């Protein structure tokens, strides 16, 4: 039998969390979207990434708490040639994405 503490921990880890992330800096022309796709596949989050006209990168992801936190932490570094100046994270209502893809 599971303890109440273990059940709560399991529910928290499997609860869907969705966030919108705006990454600012030298984040276009440095394969940021490609590496974002790779990181999403590694962490298991679903969603999309796209370049914005202002030079920033827009990301929306959904996943469990740990996966989303790992992904957000990666955004502060990004791709090898990126120079990340700022990462804005906005919580969203839970969204179910089918996969992770690059939007053009």
C-alpha cells in the first residue's frame, strides 16, 4: 500500500504543466530551434518553438514538473553559439500537444 506522501509525490510529478517561454539575446541564426527540439526530445516535453520577428525565440511546452523545470533550466544556456540574455517564463493553462516541433 502506498503512503499518502508517496501518492502526493507521484501526482505532483505526473501533473501536466504548461509554460510559454520567451528567450532573448543572440538566439537566432545559432541553431537555437534545432537544439531546442533535441532538448525537448531528451526531456520528453511536447510543444513548439519559433523565431519571432523581434529576434527573440518563442517556446510553448507541456510536460511533467521535472521535465518542464529541466527544459527551462536549459533555456538559460541554449544552443552552443547562443548568447542568452533573458528568459521569461509564463505559466499557462494546461495544453496537450501531440509532439514537439519547429514552427516556421
